[in-house]
């Protein structure tokens, strides 16, 4: 069985429907493929997103709440389960060679995105997708499992700091 993961891909095969910049294929077992428009995102941002997301999903800090195929294509229902969003920050506000930095606390995750690495249109569409994914509880934040795995001697990657303790 594949390891749980959510992977970002530049869409070079035409999976994204016309008029959209992002297409998410969600699969049972904690798996998702996120296809992004190649003219709206720079590759270094995708590399960093994949690294951070592999940590979050691989360590169980975010887990899938599977329901049915095609659920990602439905509009947000406004359930307010969690809040997640992307926000641009000036390049000088992030460490060198860091293109995305998530700041999490219970019930929210704000992704600080280095300005110039995706378009405003892409950021806006990603925020609408996150309203569906996190806001409607299709993927859930669960720090308890990730912390337990770290205590059991798995590789020492830290759980995210609460926003009040983060220093950017």
C-alpha cells in the first residue's frame, strides 16, 4: 500500500479542466494528486510544497477524511471545520531558498508563499480549494498521531509550531 501523501504536479498532460488553474484528484488511503497550471506556478514552489506536504501527511499531522470519489470538484459547503489559506509575503520575509512556510495552530494553517512564485489568480483559486479541503473537513488536522510517531523513535521531524511560537 502506498504511503499517505498529497503530491503537487505541474500539469503537462491537460488534466486541469478549461477555466481552472488547479485540479485535485483525491483517492482513498490518504492519497491525493494536485495538478497545477504550469504558467501560474514556478517549480521551486512546488518542490517546497511537496516537501512540506510529505511531512504533514506522512507524519499524520493532516489526514484524509474519505467520503466519495469526485468530492473535490464540489463547491465549498461552508462548514468551517478548519481554516487554511495562502498569503503572499515579500521574498525578504522568508529564509533564502524557502518558497513556502506554513504556520499552524489548532484549527488553522496559513501558508506564507514567497511573492513572485505563483500568480494572484492561482493563489485565489488555491484559497477556494482550501475552503473545500480544510473548511469542509475533507482533510483534517491531527497533531496527536504525528507527535506520537515522533515519540516512538521515528525520524526527528518536528510537528509545526503554533503561530504564537513561530519566528519568520
